[in-house]
């Protein structure tokens, strides 16, 4: 079922060197990341093309095969597709990966209660950090968060000092679009370029890639950041950050600064590829 060589081919090759001291130095180097960006741009271009649909089949190793469907048993009922047509009518692998829910499937809890936040995307809880500092040290096992690094020295960073960070992890087969956790007005939205294959060596060697370094990579990897002024005065300013990881480094922000958003409305998506490729495609409509 969806071999890692297919969905994350570069990671399949780099999983071991990422965790070495030499690899750590290399994958934090801006010149190395500039070359990786070119590779990921080409990979993204392929995944946006119709040629990428070769695994969207019901073959044993296909995304609609028995093994894959056992992990996504209600796929045809949940998502906008046509199981009676070739490739379920998806135009590319990217189209499949960033699929839409059918109308009425993804309901918003407490839609009219401005005090309650809802999950911004289909993440599983991973980590909660309290009393977050503006700057922290990365050589402790508890994976600290550093607001200055996360927000790339943004002017709003000091307002979150001493606050709480809730972090979730988005699985490969999960829904990869983002929705607003609360109603309000978008104050600021921007993309931060960064690493793609960084790993915190303090966590110990991780043969599966940066799974032990998820808190760390939200501060050094390519990422999207959105600030929203919530309607509820008890929430006020809220920050949403999406960190790219390995090939899954693409972040598309689909809202604009000053735009009013309702709880549960769409405001972006993540996908395979590189941020610059997504920005070009988004700008082209």
C-alpha cells in the first residue's frame, strides 16, 4: 500500500543521512536547501500532471486497492470523487491528495460559539507546551518551542510569550486542507522559507526520518503562518502555523490579510512539493 518510495521518494533515500552530524549540517545549509528546492519543484510539477495518476488504481499497490481502502474504508462516501470512472475522476495525484469532502460530511462543531476553538485540520494531538518563550534552546530532550524562530521574528511574536502551543501531526492519508478554528479577521498571513530535511540530533538517531523532531522542525522548516483576530474578546489574537516536512513541504494560504472568515471556512492546504511551486500555481489561478 502506497510505498514510501512513491509518496516520499527523496525521504526514502535520505532517512539515514538526515540523522547524522554531517547530514544535520548539510540539511540546514541554505545552499543545499536551494538545490533541494529545485528537486522538489520538479517533483511537484510531476504530481500536478496527469502522468502522476498511475498509482490511482485498484491494483494491490494502488491507492484504491484493497490494502489502501482498508485504511480509508469510507473514502468514496466521504470525498468528492467518482469510483465508477478511471482514477476516480481525479486529474492528478495532487488533486487526489488535496481532495475535498462531500457537502455535509465535515460538520463544524459549536459553529456559533465564539469561545470554543475547533481543530484547524485533521491532525492527531502530538504535543502541548506551556509558558512558551521568545527564545529557547534546542539541545534539551523536551523539544522546546521558540517563538522568535517559529514566527521568523514577526512583530506579533512577543504577544504570545508565556502562552500555550498545541501541536498536532497530520497523517499521510488524512485530509490535507486547513479550516479556520474560530471566526474573526485575518490579521497577517505569510510563508517562511526554510529547511526540508532538518532533524534535531538531541532526540537520537531516527531511522524513520524526523518523526522525533516534529516540534523542532516547526521552527526551522519551510512553513505557513496565519494570525487571526478572533471575534471572541477572550481569545483575541490566535496564531496558526503549518510546518512542511520532507516532500510534504508545500503550504498554500488561500485567504488574504483583512479578510473576514467564519469558523470552519477554508483558508489553505498542504501538499507534496515546494512552496514556490505552489505559490506560482496559486497566483495563476
